[in-house]
C-alpha cells in the first residue's frame, strides 16, 4: 500500500481493523469498539507503530496505526473516526485554532497528553572554531548568503566555502528547519542530501568546513568522533543553548517540534489505556530509538531536579501535626509530591497521642493534621472549642455552597461542625484461617475469646465442625496491624499466647502449614487468591459479618479497621493546599499501598467546600 494509506496492524490482527480504520476516516464510521485506532501526523507514524505493537503484546488489545495529513487530524477526531490523534504542532497548524474549528464552543475539548519532541542538532567539524550560531546566521548559511565561514565569524582568514549536509528529502529535521529557521520556506537545494544521520556525521567529520543538520535523540550522537554540536540562539545577542538534555527538557533549545497525543473526552477504556502506556517507561525506551526526547524522560528529569532541591532543604515549609507512627509515611508522601509536582518540605510535629496534635492544629500552629479516624474524646474535651471556632468564619462565608452540596447529597464534616477532611486510605486487620477450615466468619467477641489470655475459646469445636486445639499467630508487636488489632479487638493486657512473626508474609506462611491455625495480619498485605488461607468475615453478632475490602474499610463497615484522615486548615498556605489536593487525587497511592493502606481511586473529601 502506498504511503498515503498505510496502516500498521499489531497483535496478529487480520486486515479487518485496517479496513475499518481506512473506512472510518474515509466514510465517517466509528473505529472498532474493542480496538484502538491511532492516527495522525506522519512524523509520529513509525514510533507509534512500534509503541502500539508493544501495547498490544502486553494488553492483548488490538491496535491500528494510520499515517494521515496533519492538518485534518482534529476533524477526524471530532467526528469519532479515530480513538487517538497523533499531532505535530507547527506555525501554520495551531492546536487551539483547530480545536475551536472542529469542536463546538462550550462542548468537551479533547484531552491532550505530550508525548515527546523532535530535536534538530547542528554539527560542525571538531576543528572548526565556531561554537555557536544565531538563527539568522544559520538561515544565511542555508540560503547561501553566507558562502564561507568568514561571513559568519568575521575572521578574514576563514574564507573556505561552507559545505552544508542534511538528511534525505522529507526528513523531520528538514521540516523543523524549514519552520523554525526559514519561516516556512523549503530547505534549499544547496543542502547536500545524505541517506542517514550517520552519513551526515561522517561527511562533516571529513570536512573541516562542513556543517550538518540532523535529527538526534538524547545523547545519541552528541560525542561522535570528529564533530561537535553548535549552540543556537534566537539572535546574535543570545542566549545560546546547545542541545543538551537540560536545555531541551527545560524548553530553552530552539530547534525542536513537539509530538502530542489527543483523545476525545469520554474515550474508551482501551484508548485511555493506550495513552497511559504511551507516556510510560516502556514506550519511552521505544521512542528514544526513534530519536525522540520523550515526555516521560522530561518528567523524570524534572523530578530528579526537584528532589535535589528538596534534599538541599529548599522549598516552602508545610507544617503538619500528627502521631509518631505516621512519621515515615509523611516523609514518603512528601517525596511523592516533590517527585510529581513541586518542592515543599513537610515539617512534622509528631506526638504520642492526638491531644497535642489536635491542639497544635486547632490553635493554628499546624496547617495539616494527620489522624486515625476522628479526634479522640480526650482531645476534644481540651481543644473542642478552638476546633469548632476555627471553622466558624469559613462556614459562614461558604454557607450557600455547603447548602448546595448538602442538597446534592454531599457528605458533611465531622465532629459536630468540625473541619473537612480527606480520607487518604484505610487500614484493617484481616483474621485468617487455613483454607481447609470450614469456618467462614467470627464475631469480634469470638476473636477476643480465641486470642484472649483466659483461653475461653482455644478449641475449634466451639466455632466450627473441626476438632483440635487452636493455634494462634500474629504480626510482631509494634507493627500497625498489631496495634490496630489490640485497639479494636483484643486488649493487649488480656491477650493470650500468640506465635509472633516479623510481618504479614511470615504469618501467612506459618498459617499455610498449620490446618489448626488462625492468625491476624495486615489486610493491606494479604495477597488475593492465596489457595492455602482464607480471610474470615467479621461481625458484631447482630448484623451480617463483613470481609475487609477497600470499600468496607473506608466506609467503616468492617469493624477491625480505621481510616487515615488529613484535615486541612482554612488558613493553610497555597503549598499546603496543593499538597492536600495531590493526595486527595491519588497522587501518592503507591506510597500509601506500600504502607499497607487499602484505597479507593479517590477516597473522597468529607465536607462542603
């Protein structure tokens, strides 16, 4: 098939998706519902052909990749003739203007995701004294106005004629130079055409009077023997920037063109999955081989810079009050925010009980407060008045918005008019038995009897059709699961003999070898589908027993659980509010899961804003 209509198919698909893709663009039919049609700029065809193939191998989702005219991409996207648009913005093709043209005013705009950028490197022979060029100087060289190096350097002895080498006709480097340097005019014929980037490098390395123009990825050919890169500036006054990772990722290098993905608002799950994959590490590795500076690498570069700033003690301070047991968690949440968003330093005022923590927050000494569930009665007895007063002015100013949210069924704030909070996640104790045990549930009282010091319930026949003595296992004291178990289930002063293990994995390993065993462990670290153990439902003896899931833990239905809440002061700084919004949106979910928290995608905020 010729270049105009070429479609690449992956995952062993027949020509059906090809036909569907071409027909969709030609006749307006929607793409295949169980596949992803990626179409758009020819600049991105080859890289997205390779990325789509990797995506299909990993997910099993069918993909088709179609190269078409760049100027009609938004028209086809708006008509639903493709799932994902690959777009290369140019001076004559502004994305905003095209979106306004093809998407109705007030309607849903397509969702944009940067993918990467093409970068043109200008090289000269290593013996050449030229280290930098302005865009007007480069234009003069290309057009032949500067025929020899003395016209550029002003040095009378440098009268050798400049030999200009470039990639083949139709190469992306020529398109970028035409747009950025030549004002949209084509690259003149005096630029000698070479078959590849390596051929351009070889030609310049052999001729000390040569200059080469080529597409180049991060670090790919920067240090080839015999050539060196030239710094580029917009004018003769500069500033001049060489094509380093730093200057490219920070947007200072001029000779570049972005490659962007657009998906329709409300795109299919398969299309959204493709866009997420396309900006991940696996796709970045593929794109680097196609000489792209990727958005993934730019984000990694920016994150590394922010982390250096953070570790040097820079950035605004955010004051947080809470319990000692959350100290490491807050550090990890802080680092997650720095990696993804901005540099802030969370200063933690840690306490052994919530009384001083609630006090610091209520008195305005902390902007954020980390608590397990609501403040204790002891803390509210001392600080309850200030706790409620802190929110009086805010509630009065936002009463109309609260009323509207209440009419819409929004959750109310806690503690009788207390502050709004974000539920970051939930923790729970899972009570587990061997898979051969016929028991499916217990009450909290029965759990207390089994693990209790008096040993009232140490025989299985009291609970199930099973003989023999009960063997108790649990995580080591000091672990979160152990603390929560004794707070919600068995008092630590009334507990009986329990075989302690270092962590949940060790507890479950021991339980899997003991049909007479029962154990308590961290529910967030109990793997699903373990054939050797079962998790028991827990009840209060009056309502049906409930299993520990993210939903039942976050709602408080599961009895052996607690939620981690972050309260945000109305007087919090912009940095503190940004940090809280990041956590609310799930930006630090990985860190929370690593600490054993059960999560919903958005745990939610409890109060009117």
